[in-house]
C-alpha cells in the first residue's frame, strides 16, 4: 500500500550554488549571519571565532530558530592537533522543578511531541516550559578554549544587526503568520511580533520594513561590556531571574550560576574508513551508530544511489528508530516544525566547526522575557511527562534531543562538517548525505541536490517524488511509501548544510539546504 498527495503543489527544480574559496567558508541557514562570521575570518579570526559571531548573530536575524535563550552542541576540529572536541551546551531542567506541577489531563498533545497532555500545556509554552539556557556559556566556553578573539568583538555584528532589525520579507511574514495564534498568548511576545494584532507585512513594492526585537540589542551590549558570565551571574542574570519568577518559572539564580558548558570527547564511528565524530549521549548519535552497524558489510557502488541503496537505507533507519522510540522516550511527531538551526565553518588553516543550536519548538516557549527581550526555549517539552518513562521529567536532568552535528575525518584530517535542523528528520538527512559522499563518491554539490528519503518513525517511508521510478517501486515493494515533496513550507525534510576541505587542492567549499529561502554559503573575502 502506498499513499501520495492529491497533487504535487510545487513541481519545482531548484538549485543552490556551491561556494568555493581558498580561504574560509561558512554555510548557514541564514546567510546574513554567515556574512557576519565571514567578516571575522577576513579580520584574522579562526573557525571558532567565526562560529561564535555567527551563533550570536542568528539571535538577531533568525530568532525563532535559536538565540541566547537556547541551547546546542558544537563540534570543533583543530587542524594542529587533528582532533575533534565537543562543546555541550545542552538543556538542563531547573533544580527546583517538581514533576507534580505538570499533571496529566488525559489527552494527547501534538505540538511537537505526542506526549500525554499536561495541564495548560505548561510543558509546551510559557515560563514553565523553559529549560536552563546554555547558549551564551556554550559559545563563551568554545571561545575561551579554542578561539583567538575577545567575546566583546565577536558580539558586535549581532549588536549591529539587532539595532538594524530584521527585514520584513515574505518569509518572515510566513513564519510569524503560521505561529500567530501561539505568539498572541503572552503580552511581551505579542508586543514584538504582533504589534497591530497581525503579522508584520511590508506593502508590495515598498522598501523592506524592519522589525526590531525590543531589548535584544541592549542585552547583547551588556554581554559585550560585562562578559558572557553576566548572563549567569551578573546584571542580566538578575533580570532573568526577576522575569522567571514573575512569569511562574522556577529557574533561579542557582540554576544560572551553576550552568557551565562541558568540553567532552566525541563519539567516534567508522564509515568505510572515514571517521565520523558526533556528540554522544542524549543526542541522535546513538541512533546514527545503530544505522551504521546495521549496514556494516554492505558496499554501495560509486555513482548516484540506486534502488538497493535506498531500500537498505530505509530498513536500517526504520529499525534504528523503532529501537529509539521504544527505549529512549523520543516520540516526536512530524506535524509541527522545530526551531533548530545548523551552521558550519572551515577556515584557511583547515580548522572546522559544526554547530547545532535551538529553541526546540518554533519560537521556543513563545515567551519573550520583558526585561531583556530574550525569546526563551521550551526545553521542558523534550521530557516525557509520564513519570515511568526513561526520559521523564525530573529536576537537574538532561533530556533526549535529536541534534546530530558531524565532523568527518579522512586520513586523519577533517574532510567535511555537516548537520541539519528538522527534529527527528535530522539524523536520516545527515546520514544519507554523508553516505552519498563517502560510499557513492558524490561531490558536495551533487550530494545536496540528490533526492532523499525520510524513515524516522511512523508507518510510511517518506520519499521525494523526484527519485527515479525504479527506486520508488523498490521502496513500495517493501514498505508503505508516502510521496513527500521538497518544499519551502512545511519543511517536509530536514534542512542540512555542509562545508568541506579538499586536501589535494587546499580549496574549501560549502553549500546549504536547497529550499531554505534565507540559507547560503559565504566565502571569506
């Protein structure tokens, strides 16, 4: 049995350009933030410096996906050491969290996860959905350990962009309109995003208007002046705690003071002689490892992947996700998009960085803190509210997430850095793209324009209808298949990006998701 849409609504053939350079390259979901990082490379910064500038700038230009109120993971490859490090700035629940404050009501919530419904959806949105934010300390920890420039300098592009405001183009209007009901829940959020009760729109033919994120530029200026730990122990921390308490969050000064990002060793996996480095633990990495293990011994020939390849991919992914969903507590739906973003940096010396940072749901908790203008994450929604589950709500606990940044090493040197946004769809996309390049010998550009499948849970395998007829027939012969078009909205597939270093030529390159309107790779100039 197969299912397909009544009609294919787009029927597009779209390409994104591959960027090549002798110097550094940044590939990100928001090209404006990538430009900020590229300017840091041009000013003598290394890949980590550029990543910190980019990560901060994203808060000002793509705020529904990530920001200083979020969390994430960073992989850092140091060329002089030929070694990869993981900077873990993942979510942690408040130490005063009481699971009894999240009583079940008997229904099922499908905002992002198919969890049992909690009273008032307080685990999904609002102050009680917020996990302790690690973004600022994560970037600062990476910078102190591996960077070369001061935090204050790297915050300047983000401050400039926050002062300027986001251009109100069609994509911003779309993002706000599709979440308008949720954004209208809280006065401080409504004041920023729905000032007239409606999504912001630039009139047709008029110069693009700008949307100012009230308070964000001043918060970034304070961080630049006082240092990043001010977010956890200083002026900003006091403002955060005040807003948390007023809204009903139990995050307090102790939670902030005790938050410190961790620098740890990566999980190392072998893929036909190529070493893949991933953040281990409560990420998608264990599931990635299961897929590789189930395909061990299979050899895929050079050239475009065919029917046998995609059937093998689908079976391995389905088996791995069956285990993940039954044992690790991750019950994400495919109905609602997540708010994650991913970017990669390679510099002229061959250092590489892969960063995945997120607020979890689109616009996170939908709660803008009044005193600072920070849009906060809804990381409590990562936890299963059922008390008997492995991923249950508890104080001072880390939840299971889907992030999957990867740095690949060939002959001991970094070859490519890759990752994606898209919730549970992240790992299948990253795995397939890596396999396209490692097993099939596809170029970076060809890999990113190769149609993919998604088999990250559910009965059907999602298949891009642009796949050859024999591939679709082979998939249908073994699995239920749903034709899933690659479109701008909704994001039916993950949104990947990648940078690559060619040791033979010394050239760097980068590319981003084909259908992400704001994405792009940028070269150091």
